C-alpha cells in the first residue's frame, strides 16, 4: 500500500514499524457541540483506513481522542452554570449517537485529555529540563527557535512562520513570549476555570500537548500513521511534532495523512463562516449511510462540495447497489430452489467479474486509500451481476451468491453495511398470505383485486415486485 505523506509530499510505500501491525492516531472532536459534516470527513476517512488495514490482515491499534478541556468547553459551561464535565459528557454521548450511525468503529483507545494530566505534566517537565520550554507569568511555553526542524510538516520556513504568526499563536498578554510562534504548553489558572496541580502552579494543558501525551501513553513514542484534517497541519500537528520529538528524541510518526476540506458553494465549511451543517440536521433528509457514502465518493485529499444535488446523487448511487443486493439475494434463492439450467460459461464470466472487482478494489485502496475508484469497482460488479441475474441471465445460484457476497464484503470494508438487506427478517405470514392471494387474483385476471391487495401489503410496510422469478417482497 502507498500513502501520500504530507511530511515528504510524496506517495510512499507503507512499511509499518512492526510487521503485521499498524498504529494510527487521528485527532478527535472537541466536545462542546454536535459535530458537522466537516468534522465527519476525517472521522469517516480514518475509520475507513483502519477498516482497510484490518481487511488486509493488519492488527491495528487505533487511537482517537476526546478534547474535553478547552476554551469553548469552559465558556459553554460558564454560560450554563454547570461543570465542564457536564458539557463534555453530554457531547461525548451525542458524538457516539452520530458516529455509531455513520458506521465509525469504536477506537482501540479513546482517551480524554483530562485523564492524561499526569502524562502531560511529565512531558512538559521533560521539555523544560531539556531547555525547550520556559515559564512565564501566564503559562509555560515551547520555544520554537530551539527546534531547528520546526516547519518541516507544513513546509514553511521557521523565519516566515515567526514573522507571520500573528494573533493565532500569540501569548495571552501578546507581548512576553520569546518568539511570536512560541506556543503554550501549560496555562496557569484563571478565575472560573478548572485547574490541576503542576510544578508551575495550578492550571490546565494547552491543546497541542494533549495529543502528544495521549499518543505516547497509548501507542508509544513513535507511531506509524498520524491523521487529521488539512486545517490541523499548522499549527497543531507542527507543534505536536516539535514538542514530541524534542521530548523523546524520536520521530512522532512515520506517515502523516490529511484529508481536504468540505466546501459549501466552493467555500470551506467552517463554524467561523457560519456555513456548516450538523450531521444531526442533514439526517433529517438523508440517511447516515448516504452521508458516509457521499464522503467516500471522493478521494480524501480532494475537496468535496456539499449540496443537495450531490447528496441526492449519492442517494441514487447507493440505492443502485442496495437494489442489486436485494435482487441477487432473491434471484439466487429462487434459482437454488427451482429447477434452473445454468450456463457454465456465463457462470464463470460472473465469477471472473467477482475476482476482477476485488482486485480492482484492492488496487484502488492500495493507491493512497482511493475510495472513489474503489466504489467504481463495486459498480462494475453491480453491472455484471445485474445482467447475470436478469430475465435473460443464466448464471448459476452459486455464481450469483459469490457476486452478492463480494458486494457485501467490499462495501463492508468501506463501512457501508448492506448485510441488513439480505437478512431474513421474517416477512409476516399475514403479508405472505396476501402475496399469494394477489398472485391468484392476477392469474384470474382480477387486476383490480390484485391492486387492492397490493395496497393492503403496502399499508403493512412491505412492497411486492413482480419478477421473472416470481413476486419479490421487501420492506418499504
């Protein structure tokens, strides 16, 4: 597998630290609100990376954090007159509601910043002892001028970063830092803020040090892959590298992967711009499964544009796969239960299409997680399978089953669960009796009676479709 490494700006062969194993850290949510589509993209992207590596036989240790101490969390807690724990617990629960429905697997480790205070303090102490950190009245800061390689992830020169750092990385008082680019490791206590003890007085950690400490605690000093959104390259990931590598003397990660932005009308989706859409709002119109499919329909390093038209197109595309799965299940079962004379050549052709789809899927995913081309390989199989299962198709039940199983397998790697489409959910006897009566009415050319029975079936939440293989009953 090749991965585009932001650090080298090239695709590189993925060679894990330990053969057969992969360690991945992906930045998680700051839990003060529901998450929006822009947040969902990295969650889905790196969950898919994890799924694919596991599919290829790797033992994956996947860590995604919760930032549960932050200015926004404190502000919301003060506004509501509650603790930060109340806010973070509320939105962690809400996160899981959306994440579970999006098909995002629970990470191997999902630490919280507030559970990692001891490790954070230890790391800051190491940096201070080695001369990379200094103590000011309002906090402890990292001295970027002491780290000669600062800027190598974002590919900025240190002098340019220091000259243009501006307010985004300025100190609390805006004047006392040694360099404009120095960033806070420990914020000393202020009124109405939670605080923990430390050698520098009570306070709380800075944002960047939290991730470094959690990585070290759960995955070790050096990991295989670090992932996140493009907006985290600078300063967050740049700062992670600086403080981690100055602390340990070892590389933080061998591969850095960053997904591109989600745009709305070709402008970056962001809370500051006010053009963001909460996942919870989008699912009022589109399913979670469609949202995941939409995200994966584009390559993770390319921007995707949010619009009703594109989500509607994603719905239609996914429905093509769903309908194919349902049809293959029905036709395969019918041909297996009835005397069906299969054509050997057509059956072998479908089996070759199944093998080709898997090879093309793996080739696409091995090429820097190209989910867009991987989905194309699934649609190629859909086309072949639909033809083989049509009225004129002569593929054997076994070949039909192989095509069905491969669709389920490849969609499952992408986190698109279609297994429910093939589950025998026990169509009620009442419905099956009506289906039989409808068939009898049609044989008697009582079409009005057949239509009336179809409406009764529909009222019970099922639909019946006439096919060359007999009536097909599915849930609406």
